[in-house]
C-alpha cells in the first residue's frame, strides 16, 4: 500500500505528486497523525513525503524512520533522496553521525536556554519548537537534492 505524509506546508502540487505515486486520498496522512500511520503500515508498504522538514524535529524523523525500517516499509523523501530508507536501503555512517549530532543539538541547546532563562511552560515549548525547526531545517537543506550533497555536472 502507498501512503503520503503531508503538513500545513504542503500545497496542491504535493497532492498531485502523491496521486502520481498512486497514493489514494484516504492514504494521505497528516504528519501530526504519525502514530496512527505506524499502527497500520505493514511490510512492503511505501510512504512518500516531500521533505523531512515536514517532521517536527530531527529526533521525530529519526524515530519514525526506525519504526519504518522495523516494519519493512520504504520511506521516500522527494527533496532529500539521501535520507530515504527501506527496501534494503540504509543510511551511511556519516549520515547517522550527522543525525545524532543534530539530535544532540536539539536537546542540549534547549537545556542550556532553559537553565539560563526563566520561561513559562508555554515559553519552554516555544523555544523547544524553535530549536527543533532550526535543526530539521538544517537537515532538510543539507541533504536536499540541490544542497551541499549535490554533485555538479
């Protein structure tokens, strides 16, 4: 079965792409419903997402890909083909190291800010989301098909 992950960042072009990959509208899942998707996927399924920046954090992306691999599912990232997994495809050790660094940054930077300033719980959540947005944005740009990993012709 084919599934598509979407967020509020996605537009009509995304839906057209999903349809071209034979994803039925009932199988287009909001990124906020990842847990529901994980509970229904089975070995051999394929999940499409336009970009890893649809995930709320690098940690969330990595956790999701681990579940995908365990389930025998393939994850295709249109804008970051280096980050695709499944069907015998795994990340290189250098990519795993980079992902681990970004996940540490998400956690450590938030802790440093929380210890330096007095935040309300809403303020803490906001700062954590901002840091996660930055790290997932770095991930998306680093591995974009036209990003730093791009091999010139």
